[in-house]
């Protein structure tokens, strides 16, 4: 039920205001689920937002299941759109239960060499998206510190899992996709990410939903959510909704001892949420007209373009030298990383493709 799709969709950097309002209202009600839903919240369904366009936007941004309750109470929502969103909501709840069952079956394989930490969507299922809330998850992100990835891949392949496309650490058996990570910050794929001042150790607690597994502690859940959104250039609105819901449960902030880079990542996320009107403005989030903030704004407008996430991460680095090293590593990633991104081609051809993509981004930012 959790399947990583093969298609690559170009994320739109301009989102219809009605979609953003749905996200805003869903997040605002998170702490008051019993509060009444005003019948006149938005008035008529926007005439310039067709059913197909709304479906495309919700699917692209991973929001369909999460926004169904808000769509249900929006006056004038097209009946076919509402039924489609309801099906997605029910499917997401069933997928959650299915993943709990399958991970229990795989526990002896995954957890035999130390702690296994569930992050991103699976970890958020436990608290932020506890039923009746729902969140679609395309794959289960798993961090296995110190595990032998080669041995684990072989064990999973013996159980019917196979790599998805050219991603050697993303495996699927047709119904469940597992994305395996050696670290919390993606340093196994781009080593420099582990050297930009982020915490070397992430505290975890036993999962209440997935017996035998771990999840990040509450204070680190927000930081990991913000990092994931920044790393991917905020290209999907579902990550903004994740951050909004975490912010509603308590002020979105980096742990006191996480370091300056972590604080900058959280601050950038707050600025993003304020810019979308998803959380109230505050003096600390008001933009300053600095070169870095102007580059940040342009990178955010670029949508899902190669390198935009690394550029935003570089802006979060506490020291300029680290930022330059991160950008340099993004320009010339390891051969294995490039092959995972683009497939099995010669290294010079992959570098040329990467350089072309980054030049397009540079033109967009400039």
C-alpha cells in the first residue's frame, strides 16, 4: 500500500490560494479538533480552480488524504473531488495499519543488529497524524546506524524486495517500499551533510505504534521535519503542513544544544510558513533585506529544481566555509550518489548533466 512512484513531477512554485487556505485551516484546528467548522469559511468554491487542477495540486503535494476533512466542510466542493479525497483518506488510514503489520513481520530482519529508527512520515503517524487524521506516505524512511547495508539489502531481497529504479537503498516488494539510511542527515549519500554542524547523535524513544522500533524524541521531531523540507527545497506542501502541525503542538524550535546550523534551519522553515500565511508573523521571522535572504527567496520560488535544497542548506550553515564546501560537494557529488540520482551512466556524463541542472537553477536564482 506504500509505493514509491517512478514518475517525476515538476513541482509548481505557485500554489492556488485555496489550497494554502485548506492547509492553514487544517493546521489551525489541530489543537481543537472538536471546534465547529464554520459553514461560510471560504464561501463558494473558487471558480478559477477546476477539479482536475485541484486533484493535480493535492496529489503532487501529497495533501489529498490530510485535507479531506477541510474539503468536506468547504461549501461548493465538487462531489467527485470530495469522493476522490475521501478514498485517499481511507486508503492512507489502511496503509498505516498495513505498514504496522508488515514492519512487525520484518522486525527480526531489520532490528537484529541494533536500534532501528523510523523517521519522516512513519514517525509522524504516531502522534501528529494519529487517527482520525491521515497522511499519505510513499515509503517508510528507516535509519539504521551502524548497520551493514549490503547485508540488509541481501536479506530483504531474499524476502522478495527489489531496488526501485536505480535507487539501491530504496527497496519494494510491490506493496511496501523501504528507504534505508545510515544516518539522520543523508550523510551516507552526500558525506558533507554530516559535517555542517548538525547533531551527531539524535535522541530516540521507543515507538508506541511500531513495537520494537524507535522514533526521534519530541524535541528532535521538529528539527528533522524542518531539515527534510529544507533539503528538498520545500517542494511539497505536505512538509509545510507537517511543520505547521508540529508548531501547533508547541513552538517550532531547535533543541537548545543542537547548534547554530540547526537553529537556522528551523528559522528558515518558520520564515517559509510565515510567507505562506500558515503561521502568525513574529519579529524574529520578519525578512531582512540581505543577500542571503534574497537568494533564499529566489531558491524557494524555483520549486523542485536540482540543487535548490543544497543551496538552502548552504544558507543555513553557521560558517561560510562550511557553506562553500557544501555547495562544492553538491556540484561534484560522489559517483554513487550521481548514479542513484540519474541512473547507470558514465561519471563524466553524469557530472555534465548535474552541471547543466545547476546552471539552470543559478539562472533562475539570479
